[in-house]
């Protein structure tokens, strides 16, 4: 065995087998960006309005055979409703609680992933439609003009 092969063998034994794109795998809970169909951030996951936005999409994901990765480091009050929605839609899911699951607001909280590359250009949820502005109550300002 040459010295180069011996060093590779030792490194593999000590650090584990080398991975492709380790930074990308950390950002996508062990998966790759090219396999992601939908990404919901931790901040959006905590918003109840986003649940209603995600739920109708799950039927389509089930039809394509996709699976879900759910951040297991988040509170069960946040992930519980999504686990129920995924179960009801027959989308298999995995709770990821290793070092790839991050708890920052912009980190991935829910990923819908394929087994192979799908290279979808936009994987983020569209922004919520803003409620039309309500007329402001005038309160004491009304009496000032009298």
C-alpha cells in the first residue's frame, strides 16, 4: 500500500468517509440543494398561517414520492402540526436532530426532498399575501378637529 493510500485509509477510519459538498449538506439537513422541492425556514414554520400554505402542497409531493425532513431540534409545539399534516398526506418524514439541524430563524425547518436531483429553481415558500390595510381609528384625533 502506498503512503497516499495509507493516509486516505487512516483519514477515512478516523473522520469517516469523505462527503461531497459538506457545507451544502449542513444547510439542507443532510440532503443536497439539487434534491430539495420545498424549504420552509424555522421562522416560517412557527407561523400558523404557513401551515395553511403548506398543507395543499403535500398531496402533490406524495404523488411524486418525495419525503420530508423535519427539524427535530425545534419545539414539538412547532413541529407537531406539521407531523400530523405529513402523516395525513402519507408523506414519509424523518426528524433530523443531528448537527445538521440548526435552530436559527433562517435555517431549514422543513424540507421536502427527492431521492434524486430535481434541480428546482425556487424552493422557498412564496411570501404571504398582506392583508389590506384597515382604516385607522381616529380616536382622540377626531375631537381635536372640532
